[in-house]
């Protein structure tokens, strides 16, 4: 924790990781996304092309639901599930905001609509970039600065864009292809600085991206020295400590030499910026990517599990606001990759010569898990569908709500409950990764109709199994940890949750045949917390 003047973060503060084919163990391209909003409901969005399109398409701002206007519908659209379409095109985002005077309040396309409309129209990552530019320039861009991850089975790109102001309709932008064998990331701060001006294979940009910056007084040097981030989203302490730090934490998990950027990540040295991408020491598996989204800076100076703010049970979260005042000084709480306000999170996996998979989950990544949804499915699991509950309506059949029930209870005794949850998470994800290999083999040679039928049935049935398991986990945690006690067990958590062996014999009885628990444990609080309480207002009862 550090004394600072101010710290601000975008309302929808998300995190993206990008893993190219040559950097993954299975040759897939992977993109992660956590939709982190205090108001967004977790659901798996679905678009199936209509037999006959309406001539116009209504556009609503994703964040607020505000109606922005109508635009012409495309003659042909493709099916989508979440942030992936049937061609394995993946588009995710993080908001960096940038210069507020460049917003255009009369624009018809917000950043969320750019994602989901483009997914309905693109067959490749490069085509998606063209469509995003065309939509924003034709109909006007409504939102602030955005960073997009755009990928397909062959390549991955980072695209950053911002409006031109209320008097100009379009966008200025830069898109850079992540070199094969490398990984990249972005987390609410523009990351593209200088870029090659004559390499259309690997770098695309708006013709006026530099001239607009000159007109606005954001830049006055040579073209080759122009930095997109420097002009349109200048670094400050908040951008480094609350945003770039998440990128640094991801990079240091897989690449050597990242500790030299610690001062930058902590907001102390803007003159020591990280590269846009790094080469991992070893190839990265899908499970490692999933787990990277669960990070709370463990093992670093910003570790959220170790200071007194974690309470007596090592909770790696701090309730908002992120900053607070004491004696006229402003302090901050860290913003980690995993966070409590996640609505949904995912890892899109575009696979060469195989149907792509959207690994999808609800709520806090650290205490939830991903389930495989094939990207060519014709319908989504009922537990994850839009309309099944909302942020204002509880639903007993909603995956979002059952994951929130489990996670919010776990926040009370995080050091203990999170271990049980993580056992279930790891078992489920490892099992699903192996199971998908078997399913893939069964899908080979099927007709398109049969293929979609099989992938839809498998994806939906598996998601329902996960929902049922989490319903049992909800009951298990309440039984085991009620009132701050911990019941002893005769079997492992997996027996109760995964195998469904929910007999009353799971927990230890006292031996009198009256279903009264025996060997109740009372582990108490962490040593650091006990010392803090004693120092604050402790009375010595006795000493040894």
C-alpha cells in the first residue's frame, strides 16, 4: 500500500492476455478476457444468423443499454458465442479511456457494439480490423479509448483506437500483429508506443493517426518517433500501478528478466516501460493460461494476500473505492488480475484444423472455473443464457448467481475455503482439457449439421454438469464452515462435489448416532491479524 495523490480506473476495467500459436503447447492461439464491472451481469451472448435479415440493426451501448441509433444490417452474418464466432475469430477488449476531449457523443457505435457486430461479420482477424475501422468511420465512434485483442487460428493482433472529438466522426488507430512465439497483454492502458510505418504485413494504422496528434498539440516530433500511447493516453501513476502492473505480473509468470520492470509496474519509473510483447521461456499450456487469470500479485511486493488489508483470512480483495484517505493522505489498494467484480471471464482458443473453443466462466476467476463451449454451437446452456436472471433478479438456475453464492461466502474465510474451491477448479479444468481431446476425435469426419449438433449437445450438457457441481459445492461449504467452525471429513471435497456422494457420512460424527459433528476445528485467524488486534487494543491475559 502506498500514499498517492489520486488514482482512477475505467468503470469497466478488464484484462486481456494473448498467446500466439508458437507460444502455446498445443499450437492454438489463445486470448483471455475478464469483463470486470460492478454493474454487468454475467451471461453467454449468442447470435444465430436469421433466415431473413431486417434491413436495419439497432445499436445499444453495451455498458448502459442506451439506444444509440440504427445502422444497416449486413447481407450475411455468422453465428457467434460470447466473444468468438464460428470462424474462430476472437475479439476482446480493455478500456483505456485516453483523452476525454476526443469522445464523440453523437457516434452510433460504442466499443461493445464494435466487438459483437464485427464478430457477426468477420472471417479472420485482419478482416475484423477492417470492419471495426469501417463501422467506426462510417457511423461515428461513441466510446473512449479502447485496446482490442483480435485473433484467429493463425495470428493475433493488438488494436488500439480512440475517437477524433465531437466535431469528427471517425477514429485514429494502430494495429500490431504479435510475433509468433510471443505473448502480449493489455489491461486498461494503451500499450502501443512507436510502431513501424512501412510494414503492412505486421502493422496497420490510420492515415491521420499522427497528423491528428499534431493538430491537437499532443505530438511535435518526427513521424518515426510518434507514440500512440504517448499521444492519446499519456502515462500516469494510476496507469502504471493499477493497469500496467497486471501486464507485468502476467509477463513475469512466463518470461525471464521481468523483475527489472518492477519499478515501472509499481508506478515509480515511467522511463522504464515494458515491451509490447515478450517471448516466454517455455511454451504455455491452456491450463497455465487459465491459472494466470487468477493472479493477485502473489510473490511480489504487491501481494494482496499478505498485508493487514487481507484481514485475518488472507482475502486478496479490497472493497471499492480503490483509494481512501487517512490524516490528509490518500492511499490505494492494489488492482489485481483476478477481482471480485468480474461478470464473466473466458479464454478463447482458436485451433488449426479443429473447431475453436470458448472456455467460459462466471464471476471471480480465482474461485470459479471455465467450461468448454465449442464456437459453432447453435444454442447456449440455459444456465448461462441471457434473460436467466439479472443484476436485479436472482435466479435459482443461473450460473452467474450460483458462482457468486459460492465466491461471496468464500470471502469470509478465504484462506480455508479457497483451497477447497481450487481443488474442484483444478480437477474440473484438467478433466475437461483431456475430455475435449476425446470429443475432438469423435467429431472428425462429421457433416456440418451433425458436427454442430454434437458440439452443442456436449457444450450444454457439460455446462449443466458444472452448474450441478457448483450447487453441491455451495451446500458443502455451508455445511463445513458454518459459524466459523470447520467440520472434519471422512472424504475429500471432490467426493461430495464432483462424485455427488452427498451422504451425511461425509463429515465426521461424534460417535453417538445422533448426527452430531465430531472433531470440530476452530483454526482462528492468521498470526499477522492476531498481532494487529493485540497491538490495537489487546489486554494481556497471561504470559508464558
